[in-house]
């Protein structure tokens, strides 16, 4: 099978030359220097590698680059706009929802997708929506509070 020559990442088409069987995570990190998604377990269980593909949270360690041809990939690097953090990123800082921060990119990407799908989730919906994102530091209560705070911020008019 022919190599993948381009990929649509963070709003732009990027030129690559990658074997279709390579993981999206390895291409993002090694070929495109997008290191926000982290290699955690390599088995899709921890979600540290989560990116959005066409808006859906996806484990990039389990996704081959050949599977994303013609699709839109968004990484944590795409969230900041003109020097301003995305409301979910800001809420994670405001609520101190991170310690070592290894899981944070995956958590934030999953939270962004959750809030795009459901802009005002209940606590139970947040817990269910974030299921599978593992934080070894155990900041789950602050993560939930951050997502609730981001939901409120995203519903409020910008100053």
C-alpha cells in the first residue's frame, strides 16, 4: 500500500511521507512535532494520546495514519487562539485540575468533545463522558469542577 502523503491537522494540510500502518500518535509526535498528545499505555486504555478526529475523541496510539486520510485531526495545539487559551484549558488551570499534567492533553480533548456535544452536562454526564481518561494523580474531582466551569464560561458572553 502507498504511503500517506498528507494529513489534515489543526486546520491545515500537512505534507508527510508515512507508512499507512504507523500510528497517528507517532506521526504527530515524530513527523509533525506536535507533542501534546502523549504516549501512555500504548493500548488505548489511559487516553493520554486522545485527539479529535472529525470532532470525535480518538486514541491516537491505536489509530493508523492510513485511517485518517481525508479526515480532520485536531490536537491540543489547535485549541489556543491568538494567545488565548480555550475555555477548557483555562478552566483546568483555574481549578488546578492537573498535577503531573501527563494526562491533561487527553483529558482536555475529551472534555472539549463532550462540551461540543453537550454544552451543559450534568455531573453524571461528565463522569460518563470522561470515562476511560485515567489520571494517575487522582485529580478527578477537580477535573469535573473544571469541566463544569468551562461549560459555564462557554455559555457566558465573551467580555
